[in-house]
């Protein structure tokens, strides 16, 4: 079975600074996808960024980028120029290439200080 | 395009009762997945439906069931409610299965069992 581990229950960052959220996963599959989701107090899960395991290039989406290390099974999220609206719970998630089941990590609460 | 709609937003039930939650996916989406979110257990996969067939099921007791209709709308039912069933139930829809097809989440139904 696949597992996802987020070792940082909570992180803080100053507005306009950069923060990195950590995620490791375990799987025996070779074909899969990794995601970072954001859940603000409104409760809706919002997709931040997606990485295909077969792609060596790290995904980027505006101020959000990932550091995907497939051999180490590591998938960290870097948020640059942090904004107050980035404050939320962030979840790392794994998904096999062959279905739609997401396996989530425990989440990291990100606080942004002004 | 309307997003994923979950009804009701909030629900209060008594132990022993049963409850039905509804999820309307994004128009054209054929896959619907359900997740339970609690502070203690985090986000856990309940089940996935595609073209009216259950394709995957999480590790939950038989009290949890679901179905999908021909218009892709889905319902999940919990019978003989227990206090531990109090949770946020999230529904996600996707155009298809696998291939990294993005999952879009609804705002969830907050169930409180007293």
C-alpha cells in the first residue's frame, strides 16, 4: 500500500519570503502522480500543483514549484513571495496512474505573518 | 461551468440514525470519489464510482455505502451512525479515470453525530 508522510505539522513564513513544505511517499509502483492541495478555512480542496512521476522536470505554477526526487521518494513544495492568502492547510497526495484514489499526507498548516 | 456541488453543507444526526449525502459532479465528469476528513485520521478514501460502477473501495465498514446514477450524480449513505462518523465528507469529480485526470473537490458536508 502507498503511504504519504508530511513531517511538518505546522510552518510559519513572513509575507514575501519563501517557504518549503516537505513530503515523502512510499510506493512500489513506477507510474503515478503527486499533488499538492491547499485547503483554506472554506474547506474546499484546491489543487496547487501536479507532478507526473515519469517527468524528470520539476513542475512549476507561478509562485509554486516542487522539488521532485523520485529515487528518494521526496516531493517538496516551495512557495515563493508568500502572500497572506497562502495561509491554509497543505496536503501532499499520491495517486496511481491507473485510478482516481488519492492517498493524502497528514497535512501541514501554513501560517503567513504580515 | 458549475463546480462540484455537495448537499447539504451541514447535517446533525443522532447515533443510530442513517444519513444520505449528495454530490453533483462537474458537468461531463464521470468519476466521483468520496473522502472522509477527521482531525484524528486525516483524509481517508471511501470509494470511487465511474459510469455507475464502484471501481475502488477504502477500508471502511459496510455501514458506508454509495451509488452513482446515470447522470453521474452520486450519493453516499451511512447507516447506524456512530459518534466516530462525525467528519467532513468531501466529494471529488474527474473527467475520467487514471491518466492523471485532475480531481475537483466540492466544499464538503459537515456531519455531526450526537
